[in-house]
C-alpha cells in the first residue's frame, strides 16, 4: 500500500459516514421467563395478577395515642398529676406571722431623689449655681454698656496664623505664582553601556528548527511521509461487490454465548425482576450463660 492511499472502512457494523446507511443488527433476545409473565394478553388474564405488585404488610402506621404529627388527625387532650405543693397557703387566707417577711427580708426603695418606680413622682431638686464672675460681665444691660467691651473678645495682632504668599497657595481664592527650578538631567553622559546591557548576546537566542512542525504561525510546516501501518486483516474488509460481501455474513455478528445472561438466583440488579426471598441460619450462640455480677467472699472491702 502506498503512503498516500487511505484505508477503506468496512461496510459492516455502524457507519460513521453520514452518507452511508447503517444496516440493521439482529441478535438473540435477552428476556427471561419472568418477563413473559408481565406481557399483557387480555383484561381477563390481567385479573389473575392483581395484588402481585402491591406492597405487603409493610405500612408504618402511626400511633393514635399522644401528639399527632398529621394535621388531619386531632391530638387528644393530655392529663397529668399536678406539681403544686399540697400544704400551700390558699389564696384569700389570713396571713400569719410565719407568712409575712421580716424587717430585713425585703429591700425598700428610698423616697428621696429620683424615683425608679413610674407610679411615684420624683420631687424637685435644687442646687447652688455653677456660674462664675466672668459670666457676670457678659450679661447684656444696654447698648451703651456693651460699648465698653469692644475689643476684649477680639484676637491680638500676633495671634493670627498668616499664610505665606510665596509658593503654592492652599486657599482656592488666591492664585499660585509660577515657579522655576534647575533641571536635574546630566549634560555629559553617554548611555551606550545601558543600551548594550539590554541587547541579547550572540548565544542567547533560542532559535526554532526549520525541520518538523512549526510553532510559529508565520512559517509553514512541510508535509510528512511515513510507511503505512495497515495490516493484512483490513485487506479482507475492502468492499468489492455485493456477491463478495455475502461470503462475510456473520463474521462481525455476536455469537449465542456472547450475550451474557443474568442469573435468576440471588439479588436481581434489574428493577423489572423481583428478588426472591432468602433464608439463612442464625448466628447467635446456643450455650451462653451470664456470669454472676455478685462479688465473691474476698472481692470486696
């Protein structure tokens, strides 16, 4: 087979080419005898299977005693024994000296000062004034008296913090004057050393080979040729004519033992097949005696 000849696909089995139709495949049925009983024949036959698929006595019935979780069922009233003291003093009875607290058994709130109880009114509180004589001078008497205080509350000549008019003005109402400075660039400096340090040397390039697949999209990869890897078995699958195809009927079909039927014994993985009941021998010990927990004559102090 030449290097440029493509292998031909078989006409048997599933066709990956959408232009070719896949032939139907037939095989032996995998259904068992349990599935035959579920085939619907007539309505009269179906009556004989009533109750086989229904659940058995596996319902979890809720108790009708106590609190009912379902909103449809009403909970019955509950009664219990009282927890009150039997010999407690009934309401409305005459208090005795044993039932009245003593002089130091309760904390009486003082009636002097602010009352925390809202049912009691707090009395008015009076105190001495905290004003000084300096405040007396600020009392307004008349406009003529106020003229005698002119300048007393004004700041002095050296109390102001005047901003400088030279340099940048933080006040937006004042215009900042332009400023000039000497340049910081060096006049006599040649940068050939810095430029040479940024240029790669002769052996620092990583050149890509021109043979093989080219990773650069600007370069075209050359076609590759190799020996064909096809085997002689594929030669027998080459389509020649319909008469030649008849000699290969059944070669690619599954045999009768390749279906792999599931066993009907044990647990059934298929939900369509019911699992039969299983029994086993008990694992409990027959002759087990409980040791006495009573200590012997010399085992306790």
